[in-house]
């Protein structure tokens, strides 16, 4: 088979997953995801990060085709999470003498998942491993996004095997490298991956970027998504922007409605934001849009307005996951607003307000609660004013 080469002796041996519906069983994958793995063939042969175990036959076929009868000497584990590591048992059965390379924090979780690993090589910050012409160097990036996370730098080629950093959702549809595809197609899936996987540890991600600044980087090869060789400044710029939480002008409006009235309110709020000059107004029905897509836009835009009807003295149930994710990931530099409806009893606005207080959201306007449907002029005026206030603060 024709091999995919990053350089003359470094191969891409990853796989595409179009079967899995949800990443980590909760994040939708409409465009699938890739599991990237890399093979360096030198005097010593090394595999860098295996793939998810459901693709082991395809994976081993690709690896063996590139090896041409040689054996693998080392298996580098940059990250223990099972979407990367779950095929390790099959790799060890195939090459029993292989040495597994990881740092001091790697082997505890790895053995908890897969049992004892006897042939191990523990590496420290900055340590090198010579393969012949190629030399690997290891750098720790803890909490990007597990404690044991590290990146591997190959000195001869200038390639950083970057683990989950600089990755994204979406399968690699023929094009493996950034200069072979339309980047606009992949950007949203990259940001959604960042916002829902890496965003919680944004400062650690920024430190990882700073750590790469001292290296001569010619290519970035992540564990998911595109391999970066032509647009390094673009992807580094995006990650820096997201890590610093530099929001763009725009407003995200998310509502939960049982009988449609809170949805009508959301349209009034959206009109206020638009007439404040906001061109990017995103309106989501929380019952129809999976939370990871909403979190991606919340990460992107400055204004966030949440609306929930009352439900048994609390709020519309589907809103609970979103508010949990906001408080868990803590997107910064946002202008928040709250609205909602009630009938015989309130609860939606009150519960949202409690979430806002607990999460220290930057509420920039008084919450708006409407009894029944928004059929009174004063209700329209208050909802419109809410959208306009947050819109005016989110246009630049």
C-alpha cells in the first residue's frame, strides 16, 4: 500500500472513526473523528500513540505495511486516555519485546486500565531518546488534559507530536495535512474540541504553547485532526486566542421552552441584540442542540443570554447540563443575561440566577421573568432591552 509520509522515514498510520456517535459517550460527532498515530523507522523503530482498540486490525495492517518485516522497538504513550491507548494490549501481543515509553505519571493509570507493563522506559522533562538519525525529546504538559500528558519532539525533522493539543474533531477525508484541505471546514470542529476538551485547562494549554516557543518546530502532529505543516502560525494563533479567552463580537442565546413561550421570548431578546449592531446572533433551543456545539459558540462570542421556563419550581431540565458545563469550564470575558417564563409558579429564572451566583457569572443586566406568554408591551420592552444591553456590550 502507498504510505502516508510526514518525512522520508516518519509515517502517518492513523485511522478514521465514522461509526462512533458520541466522543467520550457524550459529545456528538457529526463529522466523525480521527485517531492519529505515527511511526518512525530508523535504526530503532518507534510507534507514537496507538489508536482506539476498535480499529486495531486496520491499524496493524498500516503499521506492518510500513515496517516491511521489521519489529517495533518502542511505543511512546503521550496520553493514557483510552481513545489513544486502548489498543496497547494488542500492540504488546504483536511485539512482546517492545519498550513502553512514558513519564513518571504515565504507568499508574495505564496499568489500571490494561494490567502490568513490564518493559517500560520512564522519561523525564527534556530527556532524549536516540533512534539513530532521529532523536526524540520529551516535554511534560500536565493537565493538557490529564496529569500525565506530555508531548514528544523529534529533533531531526522538527516535528512535535502534540498529543491532544492542536487537535480537533472531524475525520481526515483524504487530506491529512492542513495545506490539503479547506481550513474553514475544520475550524468549527477544532474550536468545539477545544471548548469541550481542553478549555477547562486553558492556562495549561497556554503554557504548553509557550514551551514549544523554544523549539524549532516545522510540523505539529496531534492525536486527533489535521497534521500542521504549512499553517503553523494560524493554528498557534487560534490556540493562543482560545487559551487567552479572547472573545469575538457576538451573542449566544440559549433557551429551554416546554410550550413555546420562552422560545418567543428568545426571538425578542435576539431582536434587541441585532438592533444593537450585533451581526453574529446565535439562537439555540437546548432541547434540540447538543451542548458541545453551544459551548463552542459560548467560548467564541462575548455575549451569553440564557432563558429557561419553570419546571416544578426549578428550571427546564435540559438547561441543567449547559449551566453545569459553564460553571465547570468557566469561560471568561463574557457578558451574561438571564430570562425565562413562569405560570402558576416560578423557578426557571430563580434557578438560573443561583447558577450565575455560584459560577460568578458577569451578569450585566437584571434578569427578566415573564408570567405566561409575552403578550404585554412591558414584557416585550424588558426582553428587548435585555438583548440590546448585552448586544451593545458585545459588539467589539
